[in-house]
């Protein structure tokens, strides 16, 4: 009886032992790939491409995935690439996602591999820069693909590597990003059970991971306001209806939406006007003014309230002055919502990977991510990876989207290990 008990104990322990062995192998391989990850990242950084134009980028990624023996699909949602790694044992389908696009930002060079790329974006000549870390995301996921491919026969399930274009949004009239990837079936054939993603942040210390159950990043709506008045000479404003004065009143009034309508002890929200255009001379009152803004919220109820209030304030303020205002909605990303059950299940994996002292639950983030479109269809976990050099000051560190954006590349292997371990642990816990 004692022998039988010991035999059963050994058999029960085998999967855990095997799992830990795989994770140890993955960690060792991640360390050995550090210089390659950095080389990939620097190459992408030096050759950035805007959303839906990631042709060189996608070609490099597709060739790498093919060299690993994967089934590779290209041209999804314009330039998207998907690699499918079928493990040697039955189990769930785990998706891992990286973005590929850069931003219309002119880099202030601080590194030898700084971007000098330029293009025309919405009629303006601009620089192109990986100012949000997507270059590092791609390098890390390419390494994860190489590591998991090397243990293919031992994987309990299938891994989908999703390299997505246009996360940063597109000019009016274009479609793309995660929403389009989902429409084109990226979560099907085989059907994805769960998806993991990460984002490097310049003001979070290197070596740390941050996550949040539930609503982690805000849902976003862009909006456009056109205020129409009546043109007149600047010396005789009583002869016209001044849309510039009215626009200033609208902007001020919009700031009361959050300060007087949102219970900030429950959910944060933001209403911002980021661009305004009207007139071309100081002595001419123009016919119209145009404004562009963004709304950020964490619940559907707050999202509707923000939109209703913006529309009401803009139209009524203009009407009071004898003008008109038309408000239209623009881009729309849902809340980046980490499935609570999945997050609770995988929190131990993050802690084991980085060390419990280096993993924390963060506050809601009013930035947005189109990873949320995947999470609307399947359970997902999105977390943040530290990129600030040790000893840095988060208050003075250039933020993501800055022309001075900078990350400590020594922390990239932690991101690789985290994605490998999340995949392996989820497969072990959910394989049949």
C-alpha cells in the first residue's frame, strides 16, 4: 500500500516537475537571446513604419516565424502577420500579441540607432519614430516564438503569435488595428481560448511588472466639433458672430463634465481638447472653428454620459451666441478589461517570473489600447513591463509618445520570460 501511495505521488508530481523544467529551459534560452532581442529591437527602431505601412517590418517577422517551421499567415488587416505553433500534445489555444506600428513623431536622437525616417501624415511632413516601445514588443515576441518552437513537442496546446498593425490609430477613412484583425478572423481557425499581451512603460522601473484586474486602461472616443459663426472684420466684431470666442467658452465649459459629473472615487475620466484650428489673420474673424478632442472613461455609463454632455454643452453654448456647433464621434476603443478570473489564475505566474516584490497591482490608466478588441471576444490579460533605468525618476523620465522616449533594454528578457511562463502555465492548468 505504501509503494502504491508513493507511486501515485510521483505520477501526480510529474506534470509540475515537467512544467518547472520547461520554464527553466525557457528562462535560460531567453537569457541567451538577449543580444538578439536587442538587435531586432534596434533594427525596427531605426526603420519605423506607420500603421498599415509596416511592410518591411512584417516581412522580417514573417521570415523569422517561417524559419521556425510555423504556419504563417500574412496580409491580415493589411500588414498583419500570424504564426501558428501546434504543440505535440492536446491543449488550449493561447494567443500572444505584439503591435508593429510607429508614431508620427520626430525623434530627438540620443542613441546611435535613432530614426531619421520622415513621411507625410495628414498633410504634414513628420518624422517617424517607435516612441511607444512597439519595436521592443516585436523583438520580445519573436524571441518567445523561437523559445516555444524549440519545445514544440512538449507543448500542451497551440500558440498563435499575432503581430498587429495600426494599434496607434489611423487617419480618417482608414481601417485597421485589432478591430480589423478580429473581423478578419484572427481569433478563429483554430479558435483562441485566451490571449496575453504586454506593454513596456518608460516610467516604470526595469525588472518590474504591473497589472490590474478588471478595467485596466480606459475606453476612448475621439470627437470633432465644428463651430460655425459669421465672419467679419476684426475691428468690427459686432458685425459678425465670433466662433473663436464661442470655442473658448465651449472648451472651458467642457471641463465641468468631469469635475461636476463624475464620481472620481469610483472611476476616473478625462475630457481633453487637443487641437483647434480657426482663422488665418489677426484682423479677420473667421466663419468657423474646428476642434478635436478625446474622451476617456472606464464604464459604459460614464462613456455615454461624457458623450451626451459634450454634445449638449457644445451645441447649447454655440446656440446661446447665435452660432451652431456640430459634434461627431471619431475612433472608439473599448476598455482594456483584464478578465478577473484569468488574472487571479495567472498572477502567481507573474510573481514567480519577476519575484513577488517586483510585481504590483497598479491604478487605472487613462491611456487606451486596442488590445481591448481581443478581450471583448476571449478572456485576456494585459500587463505592463518596466523600462525605466534603475535609479530613474518617473516624474522626469520622458513618457511614451515623447520624442525623447527611452527604455532600458536590459529589462526585455523579463518580458520574454513572462510571456513564455504565462503560456506554459496556462497550458498546464487547462490541458485535457
